[in-house]
C-alpha cells in the first residue's frame, strides 16, 4: 500500500485544504488595494471589517464591509470581504453573486479571480476553479498564492502532477522560504516517480519548517520509492517513537517491511495500523493480497471478508476472493457469487468479467464462460491474456476453429507468447469433435 494518496490528500501549501471552510481571500496581513482620492473613511471601515472577519465576528464584518461599500460602491475589496462572510455562513450562492459583482466592477482583479477559483473549488467545480486560477495568474504572474492554489488543485483533484510541479516551482521562485510549496513539490514529484528530486524537496520543506511531520513522512516515502526501505523504515520508526498513533507513519513502516520481503512482519505492522484509520478497508485488502501471495488461503479469505465488512463495495476484495478460490477449485458456488457481485459493482471493468469467466471455466460452464469472457474482451480489446482465456472457453465449448483463430491472431502479434503456443498445441491436438 502506497502513501502517495496520503501525501496528495494532505493539506499542502495554501488554504484549499480547508474545503467548504476555506477563505476566498487570504486576509491575514493583507494590505488594502484601495485607490483614488480621499478613501480614508471607507478604508477604515474596510480594515475594521477585515479585523472582525478574522475574529469570526461575521455580523460586525458585514456591517463594516457594507459601510465601506456604501461610501465607495465601485471599490472591489468590500465585495470580496462580504463574499467571505457569506461563505462562512455557508451561503455559497450569495458569495458567488458578490464575487461576480466584484468582477463586473473590475474584470482585471487577480484577487477576485483567485477568490472565484477558491469558491469553485469549494463547490467541487474543479475545471472552473482551474480556469479561474489561471486567469488570476494571467493578470498577476507574481500572485504566488494563486500559483499554490493551482498546484494544490492540479495534484489533489485534477490528477496533473506535472502541472502541479510547475506551479509549485513558480510559487517557490516567488516565495523561496515557503515550506508548504516545497512539500507540495515533493508530493508532485512522488506522483511522477522522481523519488530523488522528491527527497530533496521534502528535505528542504523540513528545513524550512522544523518539526513538520508531513515533510518527514514525505521524505521517508520518497526513500521507499527510491528503493531505500531501510532508510525509510528508520524515519518511520523515529516518527512512531514520538507519535505512536500517527497513521501515515504506521502505514509507511508496514510498506517498508513489505518492500524488504518481510511478509509476515508486514502483515503484523498493517494490523497495528488498522485502529489508526477510519477506513481500514484498504489495509485489509493489502493484508489479503500478501496472504494470498503466500498461499495462505484461509488468512487471505478472512482479510478480504473484513475489507468487505468495512467497505461493502470493495470490488477488488470480491474479485480476489472469487479468483483465489476458483484457482484452487474450492468453494466454487461462493466464488460465483463473489464474482457476480464484483460485476454488479464495476460493470465497466474487464478484470471482473475476466474473473467471472474464469470461475465459470473452473465450474465446467463453457457457455457462461464464453459470455463473460467475450464481455471482458470487448472492455479490454488489447488484453491478450483475456483473449486466450476466451479461446480456452471456446475450445472447451466445442468451438475449436473460433478458438484457434483467436490464438493465431495473438501469436501473429507476439510469437513468443508461451501461453498462446501451449493453447494452440492443445487445440490442434484435440479432435474436431472434442
């Protein structure tokens, strides 16, 4: 089990991680951008509004921002403050209306566009959020907060680690001592598989933010990815000595043991991590895979069933249960039920229909196997393994010529396919009536 998801889901550099509670504007220490002549009165009201907003005194903040807006209706800043007040009250529609009005007053306001990006993010409109952040950066390339917002979004929700890394680097050029941006860069590089560069980024994040647990975890995971499990394990053990209930460190310790081939020790470590998370299903799934790989069918079955108990739609647990027992020609009725359940949960997955077909093959049900494997092959037309299993089912069902046709196509593309060569010999040796 990898910590990449833990790293990517962690709060990175900006305030997007606050979810629905994330502010639209970073008000802390923010100087007003009021312009014009004699704006003193509205400036005072606005600054009092900001102070009240930071104290979470939303009623006073609203009064002061409205006072500032009444004095100068064309000044954008009070609209942004009011939008954050409405967001704090969970009135997203009102916040959107205020941001829209701010952009009508000043279409080239990078701060307003950045705020709109955060609002879109809060509401799960990630493509629109990306567009807004990019607009903010087009208007103000030095807006390092928008760079980090774009980077966080790209890494955690858009699945674009390259774009995230580029944006984090841009933010770092503007704010070289920003530990969060260094951490985000490390997480992006991890997702790209550049573990050495990720290690450097996490180490720098830790230097800039001494005692930063996330950066330390990231460094350990990068070491693990780079093939240095002993170094990673030392860091995880160090963290667990200080924080024995730190789930990412407990998970990382188990990962490091698994990487060293210490399977039963890894299982024990994964079990120790189970009480530390609200969603133990992925850990049970990992334990099941290890036990299955070691030939411990009973232990693997128990782990997969525990995964299903904690996550009833764990398609991989159902699929693995079905395959494991069908492979041994054990509990074939239950295997069929597990395989069918997997296809109900993931009707677009070739893998689960492949398993269903395999179960039918092991049960001697060639017609049903052909139907399931044909479906799997349509879902994954380039998968030679599925095609060969379909050919086997066709052969078992008496459709020898159709089976040979599939095998010949596969061997034409890959003459060294040993399973294809073996199956062709079997089909050719069989009589036409068999």
